[in-house]
C-alpha cells in the first residue's frame, strides 16, 4: 500500500555529521561495511524490525522499508565537521572501537570523509583543543559558514536531500532564556549581536541545517533545538527536528525496566546509576558544566514513568542519582551499575542490581542510522517540528514544555508511537492506543 503523500526516497541522501569521533566513525564504518555485505547492521530498527500492518485475517508483519519508502544504505553519502582534522579512517583507528580488520575493507571510502572546519567555541567544551576551527565574526557568520558547507557538500556529491546529525561532544549546559530563545527573531538578533553566552555553536548548526532545507537531529543532551525559537524555525521551514541525547545504554535499560516496577505496582525508594567511561566523550563529561547537561537529560527519564502524583504510596520522594566517572582504561567500553531499591507488600524492602558492560559507540551507531533515515522519511512525508515518534531513540525526548506537555519516556509507549507513525506514513491506520 503506497502512500501518495510520501515522496519516494530517490537519489542520494547526504548525511552530514557534526563531530567525527567514536560514535560517528563507528556509524559510518558500519554502514559502509554493511553495504559491501561485510557486516550486519545489528540493532537498527529500520534494517530489522518488522511491525504488524492490517488487522485480523489481513494482518501482515513487514519491515519499515516494505511499508514506506526509506532511503537505501547504498544511497547514503557521508560528510562531517570536526575540531580535529582527522579523516573518518584515522578517527575510526584512533577511537579504538572497532578492530582494524573491520575498518580496513572500507579504508578508501573512509579516507575521503574529511571534516569541514568546525563551528566551535572553546567555552563550550574546554577540554578540546583541536585547530580545525572556523574563524567567525559572530554567531550569524558562524551559521552562514555552515550553510555554505552544506550547499557545497550537497552540490559536490550530487545529493538530493541532506540530514544533519549532531554526534559531537556535549556542550556546557545552556539554560533556556525567555528573552533570547523564545522566537526566531530574538534568536537571530542574538546571533547578529554575537551573544556567545546564549547562542551555542550547536544552535548555529541547527539554524544552518533548517535554513538549508535539512532536518536536524540532536544526539547529545544539548539545549540546541529544544527551544521555542527552533520549533518556530522548523515550522517556518516545514522541517523535522528531533532530540535529545541518544538512548543507548543505561537509560535504555532504565526506560525498559522502570515499567516493570510501575506495571507491577511495586514501590521505589531509590535508584542510583553510576558509570565508568574512558573515551573522549567521558573526558568532556568530566568537566562539571558539561556533565550538568548530561545529568539533566539522564534524570528526566524516571519521573514521567513512575509518577509520584499518580501513585503517592509508591513513588513519593524516591531518591534518583546519576553519576558518570571518567576512567581512561575502559575507553569506549562503558560499564554501568544500577542499584534499585524497591519495596513490596506491606512496605518490605528489596533490591535489584543491574550491571551492563556495554560498548557505547556500538550501541549508538544503529541509533544514528535510524534517526537519520526516519528524519529523512518524516521530511518526505511532510512532517515538521518536533518528531515525537522518534522519542524511542532518545533519552530526553523533546516536548513542548511551554504548554506543560509531559514527555513519553516509557520504552513500550514510545515503541507504539514509532510503529503508529510508520503505519500512518505507509497509508495504514494507527491502531494501538497509548494508555
Ligand atoms: N555513545 C553513546 O552511547 C552516546 C549516548 C548518548 C549520547 N552520546 C553523545 O554523542 C556525542 C558523541 O560521542 P562520542 O563518543 O563520539 O564522542 P567523541 O568525543 O569521540 O566525538 C565527538 C567529536 O565531536 C567533536 N566536536 C566537538 N565540538 C564540536 C563542534 N562544535 N563542531 C564539530 N565537532 C565538534 C570533537 O572534536 C570530537 O571529535 C557526545 O555528545 C555524547 O555525549 C553518546
């Protein structure tokens, strides 16, 4: 059943990634290897998941690409920006996520992915000191230079469409300021006035992407597109935006495990999450102002799943703590511990311990692919503004907090939203209620 309202994914899809570090180079290497048939894109919903369409005797289980037109891996062209000049091959080697035998077969293609100079401000990530950085007069000039990069990349690579994905370091926390972040006009005025305190470099990337007709995805917990000015710009340009923060390891577990406690009506008195992490992401997050951004994102998950106001006997005043510790020997192989203090019948306490020995970039790479392909799909389907159906992939899903909207963090409700969006874009009825 082809939906006439979705433009088919024809031609090249340019995927321009801000940051060419561990996550991006693992993502790119995996896509290039997969399309040569040398690796499997495990963990990617767009490549594997099958969902039901139709009901009763007519029901069928289909992959997303058989329900609606999704860009083929063969049509992706990668571009990037980074503070360091290393190309994608050098970056993949330096990050030590993948073995050389899994990188070398696509060495030639990776070497051609050379980062544009970054739109960067050291005040936003003090621990980075690369010099592949643009020289900018003010924040508007920064955005204009990024726009020029996007136009050049699109023309040089003969791309039909572009998606911009942020997989760069987490910036310092930028609180939403009503005066600056409320409207496109106030944001543009601040960019022209070079208000470096309120306009993060990431906002310049997002502004540039939307102005150039490209959806923008925020994979870090940065404020960036999570402000009314960007929602307005996305409406004006009729483009999708999504964020924030890839939901990879500990928060994925949390948003999948908390429903067990909630569904079973068990009580919660505390949830302590801690991690050790040794890659460059961990190094940047070792800076308190950068960690603050991550902490706000990670903390938001439980409160909308186990809601004190709805079940005061079970969820009042539980203690929720999240810690990230920089520990170089582990590099990208993060280890997360969750200690969950629950209580049952008559208030008797119990504990659950979860120890996740994960690989950060191995978990993030398929999310990059899915977010990019589904944002491109959303744009072709004429969807614009915040893409709530992508909440499934994100730790801190964007929502209109100015209207008191509560984000959906419950993994299985998010999955229902995702499936229904695919069904609808494919011309089928959305048929599962979120309750
Ligand atoms: N891997 C995961 O599980 C996971 C989960 C959620 C979020 N994230 C986020 O994804 C991002 C990338 O993670 P990573 O492990 O690849 O980090 P990384 O440090 O290996 O790579 C980030 C790259 O971004 C570059 N960069 C920083 N600021 C930039 C700018 N303004 N313009 C262009 N490039 C810039 C850095 O030089 C670096 O090379 C981080 O923000 C991280 O918090 C990762």
